C-alpha cells in the first residue's frame, strides 16, 4: 500500500472513530449493541477486509500497516473493532493460511465486504489456550463429515454467517495433533448458538456458546481440502500469532486514549485550590502511563515489521501481546486512580475502559500461555526437558 493511501485511510478512520463512535460509547455500553449506521459505515470504509488481500476484495494491509490502523481503532470501545475483527483476524486468517483457492474465492470477498461475518470456533470448556483437551469430534460418513461437540465464548457467534469449527478428526492422536478445521455455515442442521454471554466489559461485542449435534457438512467444508486433515492446530497457531500482534496494537491504542483521558482530567480537576496536575504523585502516575504507552507502541511496530519480513512469526507476536495486554491494564488502573472517585462511576470513560481492558490478558492466549511460548522460544529444547 502506498504511504499516501495508508495516511488517507488512517485519517478517515481517526475522524470516524473520534467524531462518530466516541460520542456514543456509553450508549453502546448500556445497550450492548452497535448501531446499524455505524456498522454500515465500517463496511463502506472497507474495515471488514483490511487484512484480506486486494485480490479477494480487501485492503491488503501488511501487519505493520494493520498495527497503525489498530492504534486508531483502540481509541474507542473495543466492541467496534470486534465487529470486523474476526473477518480480518483469526477467522479470516484460517482461509488465508489453510484454505484451498476455491474456499478463498468463495468466502474471502464476502468477508471483505461485510456481506458475511465469520467466527473462530476453537475454545471449549476444557480447551482454551491449550487445544490438547479439545473434545469436539468430526467423523467421516461417506463423503461427508459429521461434527459433534460444543464451543465456548465464541466471538460474533450470535451474528455469524459461518463458523470455522476446530474438531478432532483423529481420536487416537495425542495432544494438539489430529485436529482439523471445518467451514460450518449458520443454519446448518444441528448447529445452534446459545444466548449472548453477559460479560464484565466489552459490551457491544457479542460472544456465545455454539453447539454441534450431528452437524453434517460436505467434504468441501474441510479447510484445505484433503491436505487439511489433521492440520487444524498448525492453522490455528499461525492465525493466533497474527491475531496476537493485532490485539497488542489494539491495546496500545486503548492505552493512548487512557493517557489522553488522564491528562485532560488532571489539567482541569482541582483539589485544595490547585490543579491536580501540579501534584508530583499524580505526575508520577501520568509519567508511568506515558512511558508504558510509548514502549508498547515501539514494541508492536518492531514486532510487526519482523512479522512482515518473515524473520519472527512466533516469539515476537507473543512478546507484544503479553507486554501490551499487561501494559494497558496498568495504564487503565492508573487512569482510574488519577480520576479518584469519579473513575469508579459508570458513565466515565476510564471506568468502562478499565473493565474492557481486562479481557485482553485472557483471549487469543492468556498471558501465561504467552510466557510459555516466549520462554520455549528462548530456551529451546532445554525448556521441554
């Protein structure tokens, strides 16, 4: 993408986020829904396909460009990014990483336009960051596959048109082996979606359980075709690495907003006849958050460049996700502290972001899973002895 094109996109998204979405953040949080006019604008702007190659109708952003976009999206409620995050991220990447050309041609243009919303169906009650306990099964029946099991906390499941379902195709394989991925369209007989989860934060971003009861799909539904059998974990790992870098950038964007809210509050709030910005202990909180934000931003861009160059697609994304998700939690905590009692009241932005930020340390691999990945990459075989 030409630098001027990227600059135009970032500028347009920045204006849209700050002028159209920020003013209705509390409405989104209270109603647990994003207005249809906002969704329509996201589709018009191409946000449903920013990471999908241009040949399939997307914007074709590199991860470095995508990170800069996520900085802008992170300025507001993460529910906005969640609308189209799975199309570009862990769900859409399943097709980009492991799909056949027919599968890419059939689904990616519709994902990029927003005609179709996709979900990533990996997590289960006993299989989250580690898929070794994955219990959903897929067995051959003639030329079809029959799926049984359930998935938990699946983002966009209530509105998904297709779910990328990970299922165990080889029951004799140990751990994360013997897993494959299937395209399961909404409305397929035996596929049901539970009620929306009532979460701590990130209202407007919908998650729900998914149930598969003798769900029958044709052979063409196997991602990657015959070559995709038992390759689901490798596909998931590659998708999640990309997603982790993106989430890290989103955390940086949110941290930037939190710094802004803290600074503006400190500049106008008085205690004892003085602006609290003049209190050195408040200055210390602000300084730590500015430093955290800048460190996270530099780290994410460095990791994204290495990812695009192909020199680090494993450790770097985990480092970025681990640091940035923990970092934004610290920044959110300090923002509430700077606001004092006001920071604990609904309707104040930092209170909402404090709740929203907590999830980043959990999904797409917990902080503890990131620690394991980082350490094993550093230590090699010695870590597995």
